[in-house]
């Protein structure tokens, strides 16, 4: 892939809104690390990736000490990995699934594990966790003792047990 | 009004727990499909941030049994990238030998499951018997039939002497004619053709849009094999070892099965080439290297496709964040394309054709 052409286009479009770093591993594989100052700019990056026939491999999220969340998208453009980092302070970010469908599961997983909402995502269903488990479970540390008593914030399970008891 | 059919979460034709809710018309053609996941979710990504790197090496071996070599392989590569460690060539070669043995055995298992689903039990028996050559090898060389526990930070835990090399080559020479014969039988078996040709179609443009990888992509005419597109380990240092497989264009269940056969044959070729010229030297550098602050993204080609690890460290003994994505994670979405418009009776065969690894996907 012609990475210099891709980077040039993004620099021209985003200007000071992004910082770009390039690295090469010991096997000679090139990767790009990009930080976006404004989270809305992810749409511009996604459109560029689409025009270069790239795909979203996955996205990583983690909670920072100040309560904000960092989201890193990992894209592939013909063998080159592009990591794009955004930060969100208000538990929401703009979904790129309508532009790059391969980001579908990654964004849904961020929603249920961290409680960060991908605005405009076409699928609102849960991915892995049951509806009785509150969104954002990876934001919390749950000790084993608490886990054994149940982490559910709803009483759906207890109601089912109660129903069975009442029905004999 | 269509007929609602539920398959799973526990079913004799499902390898792992998945739940399909299908709506079919009067001709049993699937009109709607809903797939419910999450039965094997264990919160492993949270667990790894509460364990040190050595403990996580053991944990990654246990994400799932069929991929129990790829996870630690990719994880150690991520750690080595952050610590700027260059692994000795002999260790790289030994990693690749173990990985390719695992790839061949994993793909043969999936093909055996395909013959099971088509009720071709003679073929299933022969496929599993051929796989036994590789299982025996794993047991003899690494001491275990599934978890080979090969990887170590900066190298590997095992070594091969001349006697073991001869033993591996002897076993592979016995397996090769059987694998080639099986390939012909799968390609020409009437029942397999009847059940697999034109079934579970994934058009190339849809495969590109969803971002599928591995034999699923190769069955739809796309070759995004990481060993070729972004070579790592010995595939980068010795390009002649890179697989020479060509994608298949049928876009159906049989094409994906044949792509797996291509992978198996290439895996055996890679092991034989490597063992004929095994680099000399150390098998590891140090057992407990210091892991500084940093972040890395590393990927490898697992039997089912691209496996990627993201690792962020702060110089302490535990990772800040560790994230991995397995091939089934993206290949799963393709199921909806493959199943819609196909017959209800083909659903489990189509599911098997992506070789789903639910334990890995849900973590």
C-alpha cells in the first residue's frame, strides 16, 4: 500500500486535528498510529479508508483514570495496520459501521462492555451479554464475593426463581 | 406467515453453544435469521488485566483448545515488540513448526465435522484417522494432544534433536498420501457435492464488505492471509516458507472446505522445508524479560484466519489493556449472508463451514 499517499490525504483534510506516527516492526511490517483531537473526525478517516478499500479489523476501548474512555480502531489497508485513537468524555462516539460495515461487532461490544454508545449504529441488540446485565461491566471491578451473590442490577433472575417457587 | 425454527443453544450438530432463531417459508427456505451469542462469555479480557504477564501466557493457552497455540504465539510477539526483543531464528522456526502442525490438525478436525454433518461416516472415520498422525506427533513431541505449551517470552520451551526431526518427517510422509486421497474424495464424493456445492453462498463483494479472513475469505476468492500480506516470524525472514495457496472462487461450503485442504497441504510442505534446514542456535534468550511501558498491535494467521492482539503496558507486571480479535468475530456476520435464502437443513453445515470458534470469539 502507498501509505505516504494515504497519510498525505489525511493531513490535508484534517490538518492540526490529528497527529500521525509511523513505525516498523522487526519483520519490516509498517503500521500507522493516528490520534484524533476531535472524535467526530473519525468519519473523515473512515471515508478515506473506505476509498482505499480498507477494512476495520477490530476496535479497542479502555477507561482512563479521569473517567473518560479511549477508543482505538484497528484498520487494515492491504496489509498495513492503521490504528486510530479517539477520546470521549461523554460516553458516546460516532459509529462508523454505516461507512465500514466490518466495524459492526467491535462497536457493539464497546457499547455493552464499557457503556459507551456508538451513535448511529444500525444494530441496537446486545452482542454477548444478557439484557439483565447492566451495560459497562468492564468499567467496574467486581470482587469474587460480590460476583457469587450476583452482579445483576435488575431482579429479572430473582423474579424467575420466585415464579418457580410460587408455581410449586 | 413463516414457520419459526429454533436451533440450539445445545444441539447434537453444533460444536459449541449458539442459538439460531430462523423464520422459514413453506419450502423451508430461510427468510429471517437471528443469531444469539454469549453462552461462553467469560470476561477474559478483564481477567488478564488482573494477572501478570507470565500468568497471562498460561491463560492465553486456554482461551480455546483448537487455537491454543495461536493465542500465546501472538501474545508473546506483542510483548516482544514492546520490549524490543529479537527472538533467535531457531526459536522462530520452532514456533512455526508447532503452529503449522496445529493448523493442519485443526483444519482436518473441521473437515471431519463436515463429513459428520453430511452423514458420510466412512469419510469422517478416515479424516479423523489421518488427523491422528498429527495428534500422535503432538503427544510425542510436545506431550499433549491439544495444548502444546510451546511459547515463552523471547523464545520457545522445546527443542528438536535429529531423532525427533526424523520422527516428525516419517509421520508426515505417512500422512501426506492420505491427505491427498482425502482431498480427492471430498472433491468427488456425491453426497458431499450434493450437500455443499452452491450451498451457503458468500459473494466476493459481500466477503470484502464484512471483512472475513482465513479459509472463509479464500473460499470467496480473497487471499488476505497474514503470512503473505504482513509476514511475521520466519515467514518474513524466509519468504519461500510463505503459503502458496490460491483462493477458490466457488464462494460455497465446498470451496471453503477445499481452501482448508490447500492450507493443510501447504502446512505440511512448510514443516518439511523447515525441518530440512532448521536454523541453529538458542531456543530462548531469557525467561523473564523486563516489559517496559508501551503499546503494540500484532497479528498472525490462525487456522481460521487473522488473529490480532493489542497490548498496552505501563512498565508494571500487569497489562493495562489486552484485547484480541479472532477470525470468527468477523466471519460470524457473514453467516447471515450465507444462511438467508438457503434451506433450513443446511444451516448447521453452513455454520460448520466458517469453522466457528465460539470460545475464542466470546472470550
